[in-house]
C-alpha cells in the first residue's frame, strides 16, 4: 500500500505533467496555483498581475536572498525511493521537497524551505525569509505562506494537525551569516517547540541577525485560501493595499498606475 508521501508525490507529478489540471478557467490561463504566489496576494495582487504581464524583475536584494536560501538549506539530491527509505528509517530527517493538494478542484503546488520528519511523520515546516529591515516582524503574506505549506501536509495526511509546528525564520540579508546556520536554526526550532507543547499560542526568539517565530497549525488558513481563489477565478476585484511603504519599495512601481497615485498623494501631503 502506498504511503501518504508517495500518494502526494504522485499528485505532484500528475499536476506538473498536465495529467491533472484545473477544470475551470483561471486568471493568466493557470493550470495550477503556487503557494508562494498565493501568499503574494496578501501583499498586493496588482503586483502579482504586473509580474505575469511584464515578467519577473530581478533585483540585487532578490539575488542575494536566493543565494542565502540555497546556502542555508542546501543538501544532497536523492531519489523519491531514497527519501522514503530515509523518512522511514531515520529518527529525524530534514528535507526540501515539492508538495501538492487539490482544493475546490484547483491543483496547488509548493516547495517549503524545509520539512522536518520525526519517526516517519512531518513535525515541522520551516520557512526562511531574508530581509534588511523587518527581522523582528512577521507579515500576513509570510504567515499565510508557511501555514499553507502546513495545510497541504495535513490535508494529504503527511502530518498531524495537532502535532505540526509552523516555523518562520527571518534572517538579515547578509551572505556571511550562512555558515553552519542550517543546523543551528533547526536546533533552535526544536528547542522552542517544547514551549508550544506546553500551551503557548506562539513562541518567538530574537537573535542579533535573525528571529524565529513558531506557531501551531492554523486550520483557519482554509479561509485565506478561499479568499485567494477569488482573484484567480476573477470573481472579485484585485486587492490593492494603497500603502505608500509598499509602493515605494516595489520593483514594479514605474509600471503601476496605482503606485503613482498613492505616492503622489504622499508627496502632496508632505509638501
């Protein structure tokens, strides 16, 4: 009999190969949705629309963030069978792997930065975010992304909703900080997990160049997902936050009519 992990992996392959597609028309002719893009909706949906229309804009900050992700959670590539064997035989294993589920007949895919398996079951999801300014704060889009990864694991019976710990690590964007950081982060996440187990709603730890935030799995994340689908189904208007702090840092601000309006209001207000 196939394990839950094998069944989920089969679903990943079927979605990517086109064997399973969304039965309804989605925005931008999408055949499946990606967790990181769903999370982006809670920042600004018009930015997501501009990304699809104009293409991705690479910035130096994004490039450095990618390098840090790869350094912190780098590992050895193995086959699915090797992964399954290790999950079943190793007491603890940390893996980065694609995950998938179906929600309201819409395929959803994602790749968490790290999943910790303990005695054959996923016990922790770790999502890493790099930043120069907001090391000590978790934003809604970041919370949604980490919880959606957890939702997929619970929905596909790879994790238990009562045992799963959702972790968000905010790391200062500095390439020199990555040496041996992976194991240190995982150890600190495990140490903090005991506080969650003793009834705390959430736990956080602030270091000099990082913060770690731990949460219980949040079943209400399904409501966030239902709201997000309205954008892809084109059943509502785009969410545009009208936030000058977001607009001024957005790599698409020169293409965005809303950004110009918002920033002009700020200029007039301070003139």
